[in-house]
């Protein structure tokens, strides 16, 4: 019979961990610092006396002039003339508008259809920078 021998299991001890040396970064050559010249501010130009801002004078007409027709205005002030009409801009089907920054005095005006047929009634007036909303009538 064979003889039994006992064997002891021995656990191997771990070797103490070695401390890692700090990693050195590759050195890059440093560029010499360059100084930028200070930015000089340009001298502000002298301003002329402030001009009065021209105010917007508006003329609005609420009228149906018929399909294919255009509403015009003639008068004096705000760039208008009694000799030749200025077409108004069609804002909605029944609203026409004119606006101008020209002139500083009151504006006297009257409406025309197609720069031919005058509106009934007296001339209308609006102050410079004001707004006039009217409903002119025409005899066809």
C-alpha cells in the first residue's frame, strides 16, 4: 500500500507593488511671448448740429374705387403737387395709404380716382407728422 503524504498548499505571496514614476510630458519648445501693439481708437469725428428728424405724415383713405381703378392724391406739402397726382398704395381692398417725411408744414390735399375724377367736398388738411383718415365720396 502506498503511503499517503500530506501536502500543504502554500499560497504564493505577491510581491509588493512598485511605485510608478510620474510620467513626464514631452516638452515642446516654448515660443517667445510676443506683445501686441495696443489698438488706438480713432478720434470721433466732430458732429454737426443735430438735425430735426423728419416726422412721417400719413394720409389714409377708406373708399371702394372699383376694380381696376387707383386712388391718387394731389395737394401741397409733403412732396405733393396740384398739377400731377401721386398714386396711393392699396393696403386692403377698401383702404389706400400715402406716407411722406418731406416738408415741415401742414399738408393740404384732395383725392382723385385714376388722377382724373376729383372727390367731392373741400380740400383736406393734416399737420406735418400727423395722420389723416378719411372716407372721400365720388360722383361717377
